[in-house]
């Protein structure tokens, strides 16, 4: 046991040697920054800022990564150095991976017509960390995005490569608990009464969901609630296949449901096979109990 810290230090030194090496080949955006993609993004996000339309339009800064994506049929070419780093972690027992977070920094607005280039480096490998998932190492890659040779922004992506902690042979398969705070406690109190409550600004009468401490239309901090009728349609959806999680049974459909009141909520679509869920499908609210503590609003498909 006395030599264990030295073993960790030696291994971490090998990992640190990869810092600063390229993680992927230099890439070029498949498309110029363009108005149709900006429009689709803004429609999906519900962002009506005038900065993103008109002759002087810029792209929403949060689209930074979108311009670097290769699509379903093209994959970025990882470098031998990045593959070696991941293999080194895999062969040492740190063969499980989970994405932990990403962050972006915006240095210059992107405009329609800009040609994007980008390159990625292994920015850092952390010291050994102990987490609930198991002990492992955080690997951070940084992608620098340029337009016309000028740095426009950076995108950092962080994963945890870990050795899974030993678990009981009979794990408790409980769904994750919702985070309840002072801003959304009223919503969960409504769920307990089998009501789906929507916030309503008392100044401009705008409805909003999810719950926020102030109105994003007029800025007023004053609000009351209205109970949703429970009727809605599937605005968009995804089918989850991977990664598996003990409390869920993939594949299953997660829908973005547009309520009759005009706001949207993310929830499970139930009562129909996952591969029969469709955009525009009529759904109706119901409440489903998952354990003695957890009851959640879900939406049952009721029409084509």
C-alpha cells in the first residue's frame, strides 16, 4: 500500500504528457454561417431577438458548436494521440465514460457568409478524482473556432473516464429525484395535487414554463398560476436507446409537448409504442407514480 501514491503519480505523469497535443484534425465547417440554420435554431429555441434577423444579423453565440458539427455521415478524425490517451485509460481499468460538462467562450460574433475552421487540443487531464460513479480522470478538450483566421470562440468539452465503483448485487433502481428550490416549489406542490401549474405574469399576462423567478417578456417579478387543461400535442421528440440506466427501460420516447395554453414541457410520452410517436400527435396529461416518493406528469398518446 505504501507504494500506491507513487503508482498514481507515475500514471498521472503519463497522462499529463498528452496535454497540449491535438485531439482532432483541423476541420472546416461543412456550411458557411447561414440564415436558414440561424432561423431554424431560433425557432427551436423560441428566441425572437432582432439581432438574429435582417441585413445586419449575427448568429446566436450559443450556436458556436453547431457550425463545427460533421453530421451523421461524417465523423471528425481523432488524432493518434487522443486515441492513445483513451486506450491508456481503458487498459488501466478506467474504461467507463460519462460526459460531465461543456463551456463556451464567445470572442467575436459570427455572421452569415463566415467560413468556419476549427481545431481541437487535449487541454488538460486532471489528477485522480473519486466520484460516486468511481475513481477516474477528467479529460478536457478545447476546440478553437475561427472565422477568417480570427478566433471567434472556444468550446470546452469534459468527460470522466473512470473505473466503476463496486455496486450491490441488487441495486436500488430509483429514478433521479427532481431538484426542488424556492423558484419551482409551487410547481411540485401542484403535481402533488395532480395539477400542472403554469406561471402567469400579473403585469403582462404572459404564460411561462418552466418556472422562473421573473417574467422573461416584461421583467416583472410578480406572478400567479393557471392550471393546464392537460391537452397538448407532440411538438418534437427523441427516442432514447443509450446509455442504459437502471431506473429506465430503453428504448422510450421523450417528448417536447406543446400544451393547449401555448407553453412547452419536456416529459415522457406513454401509452403508445416508442416508434409510433409522431410530431403533431395529440396527448393528454396524466400523473404516474414511480415509487413511494416520486410522482411525475407524463403524457399519454390519444390520437394519430
